[in-house]
C-alpha cells in the first residue's frame, strides 16, 4: 500500500495520507511522496486547488514515534539534518505555494500532524476531529513549524498555553479559536471540502493566486509597501483574459468560464 495517494480531477489535486493503521504517522517514504505531490500540484496548470486529508480515522498523528527508539544513537547533528532534509521540506514547500490549500481534518491531528494542518490556507474539521500540540508530552519542542504557525492563528498567549500543556482541543473549541473555519459531520467532511474546493477552482486562477500572495506577504509588510505591491498585481490581472471574461459575463448575465490566461 502506498504511503500517500495523489489524485487530480476537475482542477483539484487531492493528497491523502495513507497509513491508516499508524494513524497516518509519517515516515520517510510518505514525506518524500508528500513533497513531490505538493511540488507537482504547484507546477501543473490543470491544478487550481489542493485538498489535503488523511485515510481512515485520523488525519495525522505526527512523526512515527516507534521510529524514535531506533534513532536513539543519532547525534544532535544527525537529528537536525533529519528534520532539515526530510520533515522541513513540507512546511517550506507549503509556504512557497500560491495555490489554495484546503485541509480536511478527519480525526486526530497531533504534534507534527497538527502543524501540517496549520500550514493549509483553510481548515475544515470533522466533528470528531481533535487537535494537540503534543510535543511537550514526550519532552521535545515543536519541530515542524508549530511555534511559527500557531501564534499567527490564535495569538501568542493561547498558542503558548496549547504548546506548554499539549492538551487536546476538540473540533468546536478549534472553531472558536480560529484553528478551523468550519466543523461538519464526519460523513460530510470530504463532500463539504470538495464543494468549497470546486467553488474556488471555478474562479479566476491568476487572481486567486495573487490574492494568496498578497495576503501572505502583507503579514510582514508595512501598508505603504503592501499597497505598492498590490498596484503591480492589479496591473497584471487587469491585462488577463480572465478579467475580460469576468466583465463580459457580468454584462451578459451569464456564468464566466476562466482559462487561467
């Protein structure tokens, strides 16, 4: 069984973590396939939206803890290089992507699994989903970007409380904290997520990608710099066929069809 399933249909790339017997804890083959799927999704013109989810009853339980014992003799440098060369390729690749990434969280997302969910643009949780930054429970620090992503989503005080205690957050609390944007019945999770993905995929892809770039980059820019940058984005999208199609469709009272040109 492949550790990861990658499928593209109707403009949507679906990446499914596929070690259900291990609650989708990641190993080296999964990480390699995951990185490759993200890179391919970014590069392919027929992919407009990416959906990430897990097989079975869990989203992702983080790294395979069983393998930690096998690496007990690794040096500090070995451990650092392992994170840099394997695990950290996921958050760096995700952060560099300008296509929308939706995360359908089915079941538990713990440790690096929660971090992986936080890397998406929009997170939708099944009612049974549970989240925990559980690193502290095994005496380690957030190793996959949790201490970077979580404060930006819930604020520093709440993030530190979750990181220091490692406690579980259920789907409804995750909704209140802003960790997820919606909670749906378990059986509706993929249908709901794919419906949102299809709605986004039907939009003008160049403008959508530039909106994501602008929103992400604005987090580290002053207003004047952001406005200067957005004027350049605006000049580009005004020149696209998609903009002309949108205006024509509005005037003709029909649904626009966007080609990404």
